């Protein structure tokens, strides 16, 4: 390296002119040698200042450069808050559900009924975080409700989000009373009663109040179970106030949650038609989707958005790993064995890309078998569709349904697609994690919104906690300002979401929790942070030494030599 | 043959060789301009043409991210006819640049500052080549010819550096400051030549006028003059391009090395392999490494400032971010000024062998890597290491020789004895 050459060259001629006292002659050879004359004052001074100038550059410029360029910027993060969120210390999610009661009664009686029902309800409830609060609604508009509900079904949950369920008390004269009917497309429970079942003001309990309380408890049982399960898995902090779940419920919920896709603000649905031959080569998928799937997607729009695409693949063959279908004489059908279903999707050849665009992809595969191999069924159950957890669903459309004429020609009509579309809708509902109960779809969707909001809050909190741990455990990673900003945003939105939950405004809570989750993920997966995670401090030696070592050695040696001779000169004086 | 006649013959033949090469092989200039050994991102003629095209179409020449050269080159070259159709004017310009450089070199040689300065008189001062021989060594150096044919703008930088040296050795303050400010404006790193050349100018002036001016006042006046000249050039450039963006596109590129096109230097390979987080640090280290030689050498060899300046050009040819053979040719043409040191140099064979080895194998290995695909980047990088090794052997060896020469003057009784380290 030239620095060493330069330094050597500059000191080489001088050194044999060095004054002898600095090196006491011990060897005879040295003693015999002619003593070099003392070095001139001027050249001594000049050599020292030359060495000093190198050192000045190193110290005055090199050190600041080193300090400035290798300093790791770490933005301040609210570590305590992040850890508290992760441990569940800040937000204890509660789910106060408001239930409006429309009773064609004088206010006094209605209040009394409400109070007794609330008492009965509170006695039934074991899960303190989730409680139902009854309130009197304004008298209903005299409209025929059954017409209105389909229109109102989705709007009720999104606009009037304060009310989770309405109870309409309808006096009837005939039939068994009290009885109830949950409207399938509206969050409304109709309760039929005979007027004499209204509790008198003096009594503390009545069959009607107990009946309503039990009905409500039944309706929200699954939601309570889901939330309790979620709280128990999320963190240990909530276990104290949690109601205990039976092992069967727990297992069932576990099964459901493993089947459902991870929550995402946008899902991508891919509908694919596969056939081993050249027919059918077209399908009326657009209008089929419009008729069968679009209404469902609309009602989910409060929770997630969906994008849809479709494709047709001809001459799609089975993957070679599964056994070919066998003809079953008893069923008069070709059968697939149950254990082969998991390998039915020919992942190697069928163009089902794992992800298009931003969100996760849900695949729905419609398989039309060859005419010679139809009808094609699952051997054990005789079913023609199945669900693949967290991936999508498969339906087999047999061209010749038993007992019917061929329904498959070159193109599939909307009507022919109908059954498959219903199957897909059900599969989509399962894949999105919608609970099985109760029978009212808007109620189930609002239940899903609550569950999703809670789970998003938990996952964002735990992401923040993980980030705080990473921050503390790895002091060598840089943390840019954008991370601090994302963390602040996530914390603010988490707090807002928690407040909304407490107020019972679940739709708002879901939206805020979604933002919080997004920001938390953004902060955690910041690209510039991970660069140095696997770069321990020892490696820096390997970076610095090969270049700086050779440069530093002559500098240090020259400085030491000069210091030594300077000291001995001082001592000699 | 009288001196003037010799000079005329030399310059005429050098010009003839260049113009002949330009006209007889019309594809040669473009081919050479594409060679990484000759054209770097900051000196390439092709990039200059790109900038020129944008400039003549009223677009900022730095918008394309290709042009990294000084803005004042643009009006100069826009005066010439388009070199794709009428290459002759450009050829004449670059030939003239070379001839002027040789003239400046001859002036340096004639001043005799290389052997006899105000404070130092070499004991071997009679051992020197004539100025014509030294100019011929520059003009007929194949590296110089290649630089000229490739129309690399480092030829202009070399011209201004040589002019600054010549004017400093003649004691002409004004032209020295002007020439050095142009050189610094074009290539930035020649600014480091200012202290040794200022010492040279001071010595030349002091020996001329017999009454030494005050060193402090002298250096302050010249430093201010240089600062004013450079600022004026930068200001004119800003007026010309309409913004100060050119600073980032020219000097920023030299400082921060965003373009890692291979060249004969050591930086590009190092920084392709560098961890991103250490990039800034090592940029600082490399630049400080280049700069750190200047004060040390200037102090240690205070009596031979021209030699310090020469050695610094050698260091530039090795350690700057975008060196080319044009930088090497500047150094190799200045070294013959110190003919009297040659007997003291110990590794002349090794140095000349490695330079020759690198200049023949370099293009071959580059071809293997880029075109044939049978080699990789390490082939070319190994050759640039050999090239830099050869140059640094010359630098180190000549430094040793210069110090030995000083020692011989200080202690004539030691002359001819072997130097030993204790």
C-alpha cells in the first residue's frame, strides 16, 4: 500500500541518521559501525510535522466522517405503550350490544318488561365483556316489515350501527305463545305473545321476559363463544374475566378459525372452469356471478372488499400423484377417494396463481369431468364439492346429472351454474369465517365485524409488542422516522378503535382497527431495518480491518517511534 | 538542428499523426471513446454529446442522468459543428489541446524547477533531458494519443494542470491561478495541487525578484484569488444552466460514486462489493486517503514542490474515483522531468513491466469479461490492481529516490553508500 511506502520511504533515509542514545548499542556489530552524525534540527522538525499532518487528517477529518457515516439512526419509539398494548393492559375490549325493543305497550308496562328481561338476561350472561343492553325503541313505522327488510338488511348494520338487534313484540291471539321468529335478512327478532303474558307491575319475573332473555342468549351464544375463544388465544391478560369454554366448543372454533382465511381488507376471488376435454369452452359466469355471488359480496362490503376474475382452462388433467377415478357399480358413478381430494388441484399445471394484486386470493374451481367419466363423485360421501381450508373451494359439475339429460353443451348457462354458485357462496362464507349461527345473515355479518375488529386490535397490538422487543433486543438496527410515525399512527388508531368498541360502534372500530393493523405491519416490516439484523458487531472488524489496518500500521508505528525518540530526547536533556 | 526547428518538427509530426489517425480510421475515435480504460463517466465524449444534444434543445443537460461534466464545456462544443457529420473541427481542437499541453510541459522542463529550486540543488542536476525530448515523450506516448483520439475531456483537464504547473514554475501568478481554477472546475481533485504549486510559485517569484514576499500575505492573496476564480466559474455555470443542479450532477457524482462503470481505478469494484450501510463511511475514507497525501508530502518535500505536484498527479491516477489512462499519461509525462532521480530508483524494471503487462492484458480481459463472457469482473479488476501496483511502485520508488537525493545533498559523505534501516 502506498501509505506504507510513503512513510517508509520518508523515514528510511533518516533512521540511520538517528542519534545513538535512543538505541543503546548492545551488539558488537553496532558498536563497530561508524556512528551516524546527529540529525539536523530542521529535518527532524520537518519529519515530525509531516507525520503530524497525516495524523491531523485522520483525527480532524477521519474521525468525524467515521462518526457521522456509521452512526445508526434510531428514532424514538413509545416502547412502554407498545408493550402495554401487547400485554393487553391498555385496552380491555368490551362489546356492549344495544338491543332495541319495539313494544306496542303503554310506556310503564314496556319499561317494566324491559327491566325484568334485562335482569333475566344478566343472570344468564357469564361473559362480562360481552353484554346485551335492552332499550326501548320508538314506536315502529306502520309499514309491512317483510317488504322493507331486504332493502334494509345491509343498511341497518352499516348506518344504524348502534343497534345490534331489534325485537318486535307482536300480540297475537292464536298459536303457541310466546314464540319467536328471527328474520333471515334483517337483524330483527319477532316475538309473538298473548297480551296476558305481559308481566304485571308488581311481579318480578314473567314467562315472556324469561323467554326473550333465553332467546337472546341463544342468538348470541356463538358470538360469545367466538369472542371468548379469541380473547383466550390473544393473550393471557384477559383470562381472568373470561367465561370458560367447553373443550368441544373450543375445538369447533379452532376448526373454524383454521379453515378461514386470514383477515385482509381486500380479497381476490378467482373463479376457474377446468375441463379435461374441449367442452365446455364458455360459461355464462358474469351473469351467474351477478345473480348468485354479488349480493353476498355486497353484504360483506362493510368488512372487506372483493375483486373478481374468471378463467377457463381446457384440457386440464389430473395431477399424476392421485389415483384416477374408479367406477363404482353401486353408486353408478365414478368416484374419487377422499384422501385424494387434497391432491385434486393440479398445482403444477393448473394456472392458479397464488396471489394477484394486493390481497390474498380465494380460488373457486369448477371442474367439469369428461363425459366418459361422469358422474364424478366423492366415494365416501357421494358429495360433489369440498372446501380447501384457507385456499378456496372445488365443485364438480357433472355433465350428465343422474336422471337428467345432458345439461352441458359447449357453453354453460347461468341456470346450469346455479348449484355450483350456491356451493361457492357457502364455501366463501366459511372461508371468511362467518359464524354458523344465528340464522339471520345481517346478524352473522355484524358478529363477524365484531370478531374481526377484536382480532385486528389484538394482532396490531402484538405486532407492536414484537416491534418493541426487536427494538430493544437488537440495538444495532437502524430505525427510520417513518417507523416511528407508523407506530404513532397505529397506537392512535388502536386507542380510537378501542373507544369505539366501548361505545358499541363496531363498524367504526373495525375500520380504525384495520388502519392500525396496516400501520403496525408497515412499521414492523420496514425494509431498511432488516438490512443489518444479521450483521453482528464482530463482522465490522472484517469490514474495517482489511483496508484500514494496512493504512493504520505505518501511521501508528511512525507516531510511536517519534514519541519514543521525543521522550528519550527530553530525558537526556 | 536548432531548438526551434526541433520543436516545430516535433509539433508538426505529432499533429500530423493525430490528424492522420482521425481521418484515416474514421471509426477509431468512436471505438476508443467506448473503451472504459479511456472514457470514464465523468470524461466520456459520448456522454458529452448527449449533454450537448439536450443543451442545444433547451433541456437541462443533467436531466438525463448521463452527463456528469462541467457545464462550461457545452457552449464551447456547441460552437463546433456536429462531430457525427463534421468530425474534423473536433479533431483539430483535441490536437491543439495536446500540442498546448506539450508546450506547457516543455516550459516546465525549461524552467529547470525539477532539479534546481530556490532552496535545493540536486547533486545530479546535470543529468536531465531536453525539453523537446520530454515534450516528445508526452506527444508520442500511446496513452496520450489514445486519449486524444477518444476525445476524452480529461485532455482538457490535463492541459490546465500542465499550464498551471508551467505558470507556477515561471512565477506568473495570474495565469497560474486562472489555469488551476479551470482545472479544479473541470475535475475537482486538481484543487489539491494548489498548496504544492503555490510553494512552487512562491519559490519561483522569490528567486526571480531576489526579495522574498511575505509568505502569509502571498498565500492569502492567491487563495482568495483561486476562490474568486472558481466561484466565478461556478456562477457562470449556474447562469448558463439556469440552476445549481449541476453541482450534484458533476461534483456530487465524483464525490459519491453513483455510477459504478468499470474503469482502471480501484473504487468501482470495491463499491460494488460494499455493504450499503458502510458505503458512506468508505467513500469518506477513500477521499480522505487521496487528500491525506497532500499536506504530508508538501511539508516533507518542501524544497521540491514540483516533485510533490508530480507525485500527487500520480496518486490521482491511482486513487481517484474515476481515473483513466489520461491521468496516468499526465503522471508518466511529468516523471521524465526528474531524469536525475532515475539512477536512484530501484524497481524500474518491475514498474515498467507491470505497466506494460496491464496495458496489454487489460483490454483482453475486459473483452473476455464483457464480450466473450468467458471471464468475470475479477479478471478485469485483477488487471486494474496490477496497473495501480505499477503506478504506485513508480510513485513510491521516485519518492524514495527524491529523499535519497536530498540526503545526498545534506550529507555528501554518504553518497553512494547503501541505506540501511535500523
